[in-house]
């Protein structure tokens, strides 16, 4: 088979786009045929004629050099094994790259807005991956004329970006623990200083095991993963979900080496996509990511998602606009529609030592 090049492009249109959808007519066609089992019904779903859809399929088969649909009179149309693999690979790749695609789209939106109106404020935010923050960005743009330059990274990496001056605000998450939080204290305390850093309330969300629909392996605890030798999709180093995984393992007196970690993903949606695609049996992610992929969810922990900035920028116009957006009813209504999410003192300035009770954690003195 001769090689095929991949060309990406984007367009400017009158209406807004939400999420990280990347449209391609080939995959729209393949999805319609797979979902409807008929070229005629696929054409109806796409709002096109039978002749147009059939001609498009023939054209794409010539481009790809492989048959895409098998069909005989009186039998349903089915994708060929090649087309099934192609569609699955595209869907999985798009899910893994969703945070980065969304960030690119938002940046291009800012470029366009800046060209049309230079009065828009800009706030750079490095944050742990989250499905509520893109909704917050939409509200901030519409209600506050604030462009949030949102860049997803692990919680620890986001806090380092704040310490190095690469952003004005960072986002991180941690369970509301009063004791037994030595792991979080060890990794986060060096990056947060009382008096110098100010926390801003944001959300509380549920994290847990993301598993196949119906939970066929009966995976309800991390110990079940080791018992069944289930394949586990791990999160990357530097992410607070990785810390949460280690914390939960310690609670069950397990070691990370006991998990059969087959792959490492850098977002909740990527973990869910790996499970949905059969590449893993389970992973730890937020409930909203499980719901997005039609997966079962076993809650393991609640956690608070905080935004943090330096004290000297707290009252600057972009940060004030961000805090107003957090209190906006439009964002809170969108948040309420996300499974496993609830607003948690949104926009309020919080005491770092009170919001993080484990801050006063002290190592026992050596004898």
C-alpha cells in the first residue's frame, strides 16, 4: 500500500464551537454507516442523497487504496476490518489529544478576537486537566471579555509554571484530607507558600475507577485490580491523579508495582478512551470522563479543585474577572450538568492553611 499523508486544517465560522471536535468527512461517513447499517439510512442521517454518499465512499476508497464498506443486496452495509481499525484509531487519538486540540482552538479564538478588538483581557492559566475549566473559559469570554489562555499540565507541573512566572494562575486538585496526607504535603508544600500564594475556590469533583459498562470484572477497589490482574491505565508523573493513585494504594496497603500498568495517559479523557477502546480494563479518572465515553464509574475519592495565584495579582483586573466568572450563574449551571461536579466556594479567596488542613503536617522529630 502506498503511503498516505495527513493534512490538518481549520476554518473560521460565525457560530462558536465547544469542545475539541475535529471534523473529517471520511470519518463522518464511516461513523454513519457503522451506526445505521445502511447506506440509505446513513445518507439520511447526514442530510445527503444516497448517490452522494455512495460516490463519496467510492472516492475515499480510491484515496485510501483499501475497501471501506462491504455491502450486498439484502444485507446490511458493514465497515471492512480496515475501516473499523481506521475509525477506532482516529476516535482514540482524538480523545487522547482532546485537551491539546481544545487549547489550540482557544488560542486561535484569542488571535481572532485580538485582531478584531484589542480591548479583551488575557489571563494565562496552567492547570491540571479538567472538564469544567473550558466551560469557565467560555463564560469568562462572553460575560467578562476575558480570554483565558488555558494550558493543561499535571498539578505539580502547573504549580511549577506559576513559580517560574510562566502563568498568572495555576489549577491543582487534592482530596480534602485532615490526616494521612504526607504524600500530598511532600509534593505540594514546596510549591505553595502561605502569605505569598492565594487560593481561589473552584469545584469539588469525584474521582474513581473507570471501567467497562456493567463492570464485568467486578473492579470496586484497587485490590481488585491486583486480584484479577486487570490492565491499568496509569496517569503521568507530575499529575495529582498519580499522587491520588499512590495515596489510595497506600490506604489499601498495596504497592504500585502490584498494578499491571500497561500504558500512561496524560488526561482523564485519555484514560477513559483507553478503557473504552479495550486498551485497558480500568483507570482512575473523574466521573465526567467516564460518562462522556459511556463507561461505568466506581467512586473512590472526592477532591477539591483550586485555582491559585500570587498575592500581588489577586486584585488585578484579569484575576478579578476570573473570580466573577466563577460566580456567574451561567458557569455554575453548566457545571451542574457535569457528572460528579459541584461548585465549591467559587471565586472566594481561601486561606491556604485552612483549605489544606494537612499543611501543618510535621515529620516526627528524630530521636
